[in-house]
């Protein structure tokens, strides 16, 4: 163990600290703040959507703006909120969890963060352009996103390129750090699960972000340079776009959930005061999920007219994914079983994660059944499904991680009462928002429509009320964080009774530089 | 506690599902009116109940731990972990369940993919934002547009019971016959979905997809476009009228007569007032979605017609763009979509409405000669 009381300088002062910093903790903070800002911007868009859908008829916005909102909400939340949120946690925690002084490539780290604000400023600026922002859904299917797109699509493509470069550079940095900078006796099977899941996630990112870059470049040349990749009129194929997009898109889904698995696997043992039930099977399950994620992309395309054998292959492969995912859930539950449980805010979020993510997994299994998917596809059932895996999945895990490590970051305990308020309001709000969507989806309501027929009215009203409850509850989180940064009960080095791992061996708050000499690992 | 909340949720959820006999339409998937749709429904219920059972098992263990193994209740943590036998069991058992589920799913899928030996073939073409139905063996073709009044959408009048699920010309099919659908699109990707038939298939420009149904009960079945296709994606419903075979044959004859009468009408002389009256209707159905009822459009994507150079001055260019569309934009070619009278009427309307007072009367004969010269 080491501390930073030594000769090392602290952070620079003023704006330049943030512009030039190569410190993983500073960069982690910037990622997390960026992610939170995007979460609120994307959330505001969601509330505009929910406002329009309170009752049948067009009240608040017109269809063309509604489509811009659904598109931007998806893009901002996926690429602006969830992904940078996880990268922020990785920046903060991975060096401290493996006993490294910093990320392996600190300047690259600075660069990969600073691309993001520019990428998303450009993305958001499309809202003010002639013809409006992208309005073709976050999946931007051609030819709606090429021949029929608003002029701002070119800026959208550039912003996607920038966000993609940021992700690839971040992923390279994480892989290099984990492979080269672990404390001497920390072999791979001693790494904390958060580190493991991020290592696998980083490989997924490197594998698929270039596919996304290629896809948007093909769009660009279709729009401006007369190619016809996605235009049957010139010998191309609109379905090719979907194959490429989902070859990126499905691993992308796991990019947004594997680090969440890691966070939950840190928190559940801590508050159960009991080791994780199956460490090695968790590692193998995560790896299998990552490998399988490359073989299931066409389950997003069951209605495009795949040949029968294709349809069967993708159905079987998708069903298979539920096996390793199930293993993870069983392991978490087995970890809690016969533990000594306490229910601080991180644990509440973690338990809600397990329950609600499992519900999202169940609807995912239902969607895998290809014949039934002909009824579910592109309805609110799908909307319910992916929000159940992304909101109580990805978002709750980031919240859980933030509460779990806040004492280490700030040196203060957060206000437990407010934390619990935040949890319960979010929990009730999100179930109120997304559970009724299963019903309207099964009853036949298509997704991405600004207006709907009368039989869907009641559940949509409930969803909207829940949406506002969930949205405004997030302000409690901001209050908790601000209060915790400013002061509060002094946090111990080991801030939680059952916490284990190198990050708890340094003082709270963690000094600006940690592990200048490698620690001993048992 | 959390677990109790979940138990409550599950209780409510299964209660709601058990209500489906009373409120089929509102909470659960429809069983539909075809053999395939019933198979799909039963697959849906099977996998749903499998999930419910697994959920109850897993969450009960969790709930048990939350109640009995809490520190405040004096629980001491055991330190057991890693058990290969247990890991193997909870890997293999789910695989067996999945295989059991895959068998009926495969059977149903094979059935859905068998489009052979159809009795009636209908080509369905998606347009922004309407459907075209072509009866391939009947030389019969027409468009189907949303018929809900704009006032209802804008909350200016009471919404009727079929709000947004009604069209001017429904698709008519005979019951008991195998009807094959050939789906394609004129512009972007659409998806033709009628829940009661469990038919959902994407309509993709430049490609043809196949699907089929054999409806068992006469009735009116409603659906919607299921793939985001632009601004009015939410406003292109599908209505299918399933009728007896006799009624179907009569309908085909009547429909053909009506179309022939429309062609004959192009030969007579139409007054400005007649064309304006008809033109307004055609405009509201086909043009207003983009160019707006006020003719002001939504620039720059959908240009204004009110005061535009084309609509005020160059009549030939005006006719040309309506007939042939504008490449690389959302402006479609209407020559094949509307009759000569409708085309003449709508062009006349656009040249005389909203203060575009050119006084021009575009005769159906002129349109016909321009269409024929192509």
C-alpha cells in the first residue's frame, strides 16, 4: 500500500487542469459529469415524448419533431450517457482495482474524453438546423436515413465517427492498462470482476465500433458521392444496412450491460459479506455472452424476410444466450443466500438490477421465439424490453456504482436517507413507466408513433406519469452527489464493512496519485 | 421490501393476464383468426409461463435471503463459494427447457414460411404514407389512405372509435382461401402488420417479401405500419375486410366497374368549380401530409406550394413534377397512383387555392395525353 503524501505534485489549478489533465481520476470525473449532463438532456427528450403520448391526438409537438425526439433520445442515451458513464467508472476504478498508478496511455485518455463534448455538441446542434435533427430512429435504417433524410444527417454521421473514435481509443487504453499494469501477483483469475467485464467489453468495442464507422461512411457516400450500397435502384440492398448495423448493434447492447454485470458482482458480495458464489463461472459466462453476441444480430430483423434457415439459426443462437445470462443471475442470488445482508443504497440498486434486469431478460427470451416475434417486433413490447434491460440494467448499475464508490471519490459518506429516496422514487417511477408498455405492445401498439388509437390511452397515461416521476427523481441524485462532494460524515478507507479489493486499501478520498509502487496481492 | 414489491407486481401481472378472456384487445396478444395466429399465441403463452415459473423460483430464493439472511436479523455470513456441480445443473437445465421450447417454435415457423399453393395473390406496396393493393390475377389496383379527419387528430372534434385505424378503401379478401401477400415498397421500408393474422412483414424498396394468411372468420381486421417510415408513420393504418367468397367476387366486379367509370369521366369537360371541389379532396388525402392543408409546406424538406414559382407560373413543370415526382426527394410520381381526373383536379386546385389565383384549368385530357406520351 502506498499513499500520496510524498513529493508528488497535486493537480494544476484553473481550467487548464481539466483541459490538459492526464490523471485517470480527473478524466473519470469528467466522463461521469459528461454522462450525467447527457442523461438529463436525453431524459428531457424522453419527457417531451411522454408528454405528447399522455393522450391520443397531437397536443405538444408535431410528428416530424416527435421523430427527432425519439431519435435523439436514443442516440444521446446510448452514446452520450450510458457508454461514457461506464468509461468514467472504468477510468476511476480500474487502475485502483489492479494496483496501477494510472491508465497506461494517459494522453490518449485525455484525447478520448475531449472528443466527446465536441461530438455531442455537433449532434445536438442538428436540432437547430434547417430540416431539423435526424428523425429516422436511433437505428437509422436506410433509405430513410439516406435518400429521405434531412440535410443534418451529414453532421450526425460526423458526430458518430467522433464518438466511435473516442470509444475505440478508450477501449485500447483499457485493454493495455489491464494487460500490462496489474500488480505483480495479480493474475487474470484474481482480477476483480469489474475489471474482467471491462476487459471483455473493450474487446467488443474494438471489434464493432469500426463496423459502425464503416456503415455510416457507406451512408455518407450514398448521400453525397453517388454510391448505392443501400439503394436497390443502383444494385444495393437496404437490408445490407440492417445486417451491418446490427452486427455492430447487438454487441453494442452487451457493451452497455457487461460492465454493469461487473459492478453488480462487486456490490452484491460486499453487502452480503460473503464471497461471490462462482467467480470463475462468472468470468466464463461473461466471455460466452461476448462471443455469442456476434452470432445473434439478425434477431432484430426477423421480419425483413430472412430465409427459413437463417431465421432458425438466429432464433436458436439467441435462445442460447439466455443460458450464460441465467448463470450470472443464479450466481448473484446464490451469493446473497446465507449471507449477512444489509441494504444501503448501492445494494438496493443492485437488487433492483437483478430483479428488473431478469424481467428484461425474460421478455428478451420471449422475443427470441421467432414466430412470436412476428407479433412483438417493432411494438411497445420491444420498447418495454430494452428499457427494462437498459434503465434498471445499465443506468441502475451506474447509479449503484456511483453510490458504492462515492465515499472513496469524495472522502465523505453520502446522505443515506436521500439515497434511499432516490432509489425508491426511481424504482416506482420506472416500473410505472415501462411495465404498462408490455401490455400496449402486446395489444398492438407500434413503437415510434406520435399518436395512437383510443384503446391504448389508459396505459399510456400511466406510463407518462411514471416517466415524469422517474425523470424528476434523478434530481435527488444530483443533490446527493453535490452534498457528498461538499461534506458529510468522514469516510473510512474501507468505506463498507464487507468491501474487499485494492481500491479500499487507499485512503478516502483517494489521493491524486495512488499506487506509485505496486501493492502486494494475496 | 423490494422482493414484496416484485411479488405484488407479478401478482398484478398474472391477474391481468388471466383477465384476457374479458379484455383480449387491451392487455395481451390477440389470439387472432387464423391457424397460424393461434399457434403464435400459444407459443407466446408457453414461453410466458416458463418465464413466470423460473421467475418465481429465482425470486423466491432471493426473497428468502432478503428476509432471513439479513444482518439486522442476526444472520452470520457463510463463506461457501464455487461449486461445479451446481453450476453445471443451472447451465444444463435451462438448455433442456430451451430445446423443449425450440421444437414447437420451429414447427410454427415452417408453417408460416410455406407460401405455396395460394388461391389469391395480392401485391402490397408501401408508400409514404399509404398502402397500394394490386390483385395480381384480377388486373385490379387501388390505394388505401387514412380516413381519420384532421380535426380529430388536432383535437378539434371528438375522436371516433376507430380513430387512426380507418381507411378510405380497405383491402378485401375472401375467407377460407389462402391469400398470399407480396410485399414491396416505393420509397422507404414499411412493415405491413395485421395482428389478427399474425402477419408482419417488411415492405422493402427493390425487393419482394412473401407472407400468407387464411382467414377463418368474416370481419374487419385492423393493423398499422410497424416500421418507422418518416413523418406520418403513425398515420398509415391497414384495414382488411374478410368476406365470403361470393361477396368477394361481387366486390371485384363492382370495383372494376367503378374504375372504368373513372377512366370514362376523363373524357368529358370539367369546369373549374368541379375540379376545385374534387381537387381539394384529392389534395387533403395525398398532398396535405407534406405540403400541409394550408399549402405552406414544411420547408426545406417539404416546400410550400402557396406562392411557389411552379404552382403560379410554369404549368408544364407543375404537371411534370406531380406526374413523375422529383428524384432524390420525398415527392412521389403520382401518374400511376391517381386517375387523370384526380390529377387534373389536384393540379388545378394547387394553381387556384390559397391565393394562387392563376385561373388555370388543367383538363383531364391534357393529363391523359402527357401520361400516354411517356
